[in-house]
C-alpha cells in the first residue's frame, strides 16, 4: 500500500513578499480515505487543494508520499485545440495508457457522464456543463491514487453529479484517496472520513469523522457471506450503517448513489457474498436475490 500523502509545516504565498495564504499546515491523507475541505470564500481552500494535487509547490515546508494524482478544477479551460475524445485520448496517453486503451476509457467516461453525443465536438464549442464533464472524465481515465475535486460538481446536471458521486465511491473502495471542496453541505454528507476547515491561513480538523445522520435517499441491502465473514473494508467505508443480524449476515444502509459500488464489491469478493435483498429505505422490502 502506498504511504500517506503528508504536508509537513507547509505554507504557500504568491510572490516573495506576498501575504501567507496558508502557513504551518500539517495534514495527512491516507489511502482509501474521503476528505472534505470547508472554508469561506478566499480562505485558501483552493490553494490547499492545489498543494495536495501538486499543481502548486509549497513556499515553505514539504510534501511527502506523492501518489498518482488527478485534479478537477471548478473552471476547466474549454478553448483547447482538440475534440472531447481527442483531448481525453491525448491525456490518457500522457498518463501511460495506450492510445487504444485511452480512447476506450474516454468513451466509457463520456457515456457515464452523459456526454457521449459531444465526443467529436471541438472543446471550444462545448458548453460549460459539457466541458466540465470532460474535466471529470480526464481525471478518471487512469484510475488515480489521489483524486482532488475543487467544486467539481459545479455546472454538472443532476445525472452527472450523481455519476461523479459514484466515481468517488469507486475510487475510495479501490483504495484511492479523494479530497474535495463543494459549496453544497449535502454533497457526500456523512461519508467523509475527515473534514478540515481552512481559516486564518491554517487548517483545523472539524468534529467527529462521521456525522451521526446522513441526508439523501438510502438503499437497504441484506447480504450474506461466510459464517465467520467480515464485511470488506471498502464496504464498511462506504455504507451509512451496518447491522449484523446473524453469523455473516448484514443489513446495510447505503447512500443511493453508492449502492452500485457496494453491490459490485460484495459480488466480486472472494468468496463472493450473496445479496439477499435490495430495497429503497422509503419503500421497504424490495427485490430478493
């Protein structure tokens, strides 16, 4: 497993005599963790994310444990001399994929995000929402070990926002780290392993790692593994709650956008788990397997 990404006494300012935007930052991001960053406008949230993503270097201090990283900014530059597919294929090759694999991944992500119809459209002609979908797609191409999202949901339609939430769950379930900023407090509510507030050029950890209540629709999953089976760690990190109702049998409450990830993880486990039933928390018992 890769080591934690660590900021040690890190600071950042712009210009030799500019004011410190961040200073004295000690922060670690472990593999498989979801980290939320909060703060007022202009507090330094984006600067922190750019340090974590390796876009900016610290003016003082150091960063260790650099993973393979992808970054999605709030505003993605659309005026690039490529079509959407051409740009994604080019970026995939930069990340080490073959052109065939990059083109295939580009098509898959454009389809997932509802932008496949714009695959051959020049980037300069895309709307803000469509160019933001390309921005998300380029970050997902090579399955990054660290995904940094700076207001990445801005401009996306409802379906694409939900798909990005699923992608976040997939990354953490696979052992990757995700650090995100979003203006909507309901975004991934209750799922973060840690929340940090940026203020007065510093970073402060906020409250408990998990909120006691999770907003948004939930899916109830009943799953059965070996009698002495333990839930896969990636499932434990994703669900809102897990109740063991019998030897190796669990009743799981899962945020709806992440239910597909949990089901795939259970079915892909060795030995595989048996999914007994899946139901909406609002409608009660549903389909049984």
